[in-house]
DNA sequence: GCCCTGTCATACCTGCCAGGTATCACCGCG
DNA sequence: CGCGGTGATACCTGGCAGGTATGACAGGGC
């Protein structure tokens, strides 16, 4: 029972995602027959049936589902190993733990906290260079997992902190953002139920891991688009308090009484040993 | 930049652990020259110097240290993928998420809680078969990481829950276990400082991840040995309250006032999606 | 019923690369 | 100054990853 190779995992993940040998082979830049054979070998090696081949297409078995999840995690881990090793060995001294840190943040987030953190950390002695990697709404988890980032700012309840170490930094409430002229904009507070049921003003939908939940509201891709749609009276959004900083004159923010609080965390891979990272975390915890 | 292969990681980890190409090659069951070449290729591929070759032996560079840690994690992840896939596809129905769950526990732990958990879970409808995997003091984390186990009972502050999801089950205090005749055995309570400084009765040392902290006390390998050494008046130990169940007549347990409480957690890999596991966790949380 | 199309599997070949053996270059040491 | 022990180099070879051609089989249009 020799350990399964990374190449086989890549192949299987491609097939499992495409559910089609031909397309998977194309995506992998190879011909279909060797791919078929490789998957068969993998199944024989594991002694497990991974795919159910119906004449028309392919379906995953239970074991296949498991391997898809675990295999993705394993591929992320090796990608992370490669990226972090490259980063550690870049141009700095061969043995020193000093280096660049990559900090993943939500591009849409207010940069008030980020600014404070970066300034405070830069003032520390022996601080490393911080590269800020702005990403989409839920991209931080992935970037942390596959090594594109060393540390991230994440926001519960949107991000999941599962699998990472983390430290809570700030908590804030949420507000509903309405068109300024809307009747409800005059209210002092609103409840989530009220916001969800405004006639002709459906709640905007944010992507979660690249996909949108079904619903009547428009699909939001970025903050400018959202601002525009609200100003036009086409939608209403629920955003954290700090988002008030980018509101327009055409917007009105009304505090929500029962929305879950948004907690900003600093998160990092669970077993990190970098001194630079430890320094950044310490700085963040003191803010 | 093609992704690095698993085989190369195994090779590098072996060399990094042995710090000697010859021994590493022997451990890998291969000749030394191909190993040398593989490591050179790896370094070229990553564009990073991993090892500092002095004429006498080898030393890790900073990047090498990073790759050793991250590479181990990646290898664990692929091993876990293989093991869990095999387990999922064993003999049960191809598509059903029903299967065996492997629960890692500390062999030395009291099985009162474990018994309750197993009984309660077995009484659930649709409960899966649970295989109990008794292990050493700190082995549970590793077993969870490399897929030998699906879920584990862990104990803070000894185990680290970093990287796992977990749920606290019970909290208990700690007691000092002394030879029955010892003068301090008559006390109602003791402090950690007092226990550490008993003349001629050094504190027993447990292994942490396979190694022992330096100190005067004896190195403990299992519970029977510890009981014996205490009964003989050669050592004193600090153990959780529930350990009273295995004490002998020659032992006396004295509650400690300032020892950190021991919390028993049920822990599992952060991204698990198994229904059987979810059921077990739900059962545990209700205990 | 037919053929056509789209699916994955099989058969067979070939070039590359992982790994083996033999040897070198270098250093420390008696 | 040879000797033992280190990692690196040179060269060869067999297995296997990957390609091409083709088969087996099912569904759908006519």
C-alpha cells in the first residue's frame, strides 16, 4: 500500500468536478484514455469504487464524495507547502524567520481597522513586510488554506473559522441600507423580518463561496454595484455598521435590532510557527 | 510551475528528519544518488535553497524548516484522504454515508464518559458502528490529522485543539496523587507549588509528543507504571479528578487549588461532512 | 428497424524519467 | 598520506505515464 500520489488526486478531483472524463482530460491538458486508466488504477489501489459509470455520464459514490473533499484539502495543503516555502526562501537571509507576510482581506471591508493594524505593526521592532491581498467575499479561507496568504481578516458569521486559529478583534452591529426616500428610511430601528419583507424592495444577495442563494433580489458582485442599485431604489442590503463609511447621500442606514453581530477576526493556519506572524497577531490583539 | 509531487515531499521530509542523505535513502528503501538528485530537482523547482550542505552532514535552511512543517501537514492530509476514502468505501452501500467511525481516545483516560457516549450513541436511530482506537497521551491529534481516526476525545490543556472543530463535554479539577503514608497526604488541599517542591518526591514526567521535558522525576510510560512508582514512594503525580477511579489503597488523592481545570472535548477535522459524525457529536453535546 | 453520436474502456506503442551501479570530489583524521 | 565517510556526478535501464486508434454500448432521431 504505497501512498497515493498527488497527480492521481488532481486527476480524480478534475473528473469528480466535471463528472465527465473527456472534459476533465481536456482541462488537465491530456488525452482521455490515460485519464480513464489512471482513475481505474486509483480505484484498484484504494480497493474502493469511486465513480459509478452509467452509460450516460458519471456519478460519485459515497467514497468518491469523501475523496473529493479530502483530496481537495490535501491538494491545498501541498500547494500551501510550495507557496510558503517559496516565500520563506525568497531573497531574505537563509536561516532567519524574517520575511514577507501575506495578509488576505475582504476588498469590500472598511480599511479603518486594517490601517490601524498595519500602522501599529510597522511601528513594532523587527516587523516584517506585509503584503495585503484583497479578495472577494469568501476568498480568504481558501487563500489561507492553499498558501496564497499567511494570515487573514475574517468576519463571522460570513466566514467560517473552522480549521484555523483566530483571535477576535472587533464586534459591530448591522444596519439596513435603504434608498434615502423610502418610507422605512425614517425609522429609528428595523428588524430583519421587516427588511426581508419590504414590498418591491428585495434583499440583495451576496455570493457565498462563488454561488448565490436563490431569491428575488439582485446578485451583487461588488460594493459599487450594490450602492448604485440601492440608490436606484432596486434593492436593500444588510451590512455591518462600519460600511456606513462608503454610503452615498442617496442612502440611509437604519440600525437593525435583531441582526447577528459581525465579529472581525484575525485568523491563521493552525500550526504556524513564524515569528513574524506571531508579532502581527500580538499587535492585532492589543488594538 | 507544476505542483510539487507527494513523492518529493516524502523524500524531503526523510532527509530533513535524518539530516543525512545515506540514512534517509536507507529509510526510504532506495539508493542515495537518486535521492540526492530528487532533492536537487526539488530545490530547483521551488527556486529555493532547502538544505545547507556542509562537508560534515546537512542542515536545514529557513525555507527548509517551513517545507518540513508544511510538507508533513500535506503528507498527513493525503494519508487522511486515502484512509478515509478506504473506510467510506469499505463494504457498505456505495452511496450511503453510513459507515464505521473511528474514535481515538487516550488509553489512560477514565472510560466512564466514553461508556456513556457509546451507549447513548448506539441507542440513536441510524447510528454507525464505532471503532474505538486507544492511543498514547498525545497521539489523538496525529491520528485525527492523518486519517487513522475520524473523531477524538481530547483533553485541554494537554492536547491542542488547533486546527480542529471541537465541543467541550466535561470539566474537572485535578488532584495530586501521593503515597498514602506521606505527610502531605493528610492535607485537605495542596497548591501546585507545594507539589512541585516536595523533598525527595519529584513530580512524574509525562511525554509530550513523544519527548520528555527535562526534570528530576521519572519518565512515565503508562498508568500502571505510574501507580507502581507512586505506591513505592518514588514520585508524585498531578492527574485529573476522574483518575481517582484507578487509584490503589496505597495512594492518596489530594485536591489541588490552583491547577488548571481539565476539559474533555470531542474534536474532529474542521471540514467533516459525515452524517454519522454529526450524529455522534450531537449525542455527545447532549450528555 | 436503422445509423449516428456521445460516452467510457481497451489495446498497443513510445519516450521519459525514476532509480540503480559505479565512481568522483572533498574533507577530517589517525 | 592513505583511509573512511560525506554528498555529487555520470551513465544506463526498465517501468510507467501518456498518446493514438479503436471497441463496446446506449440513446435518440428518422
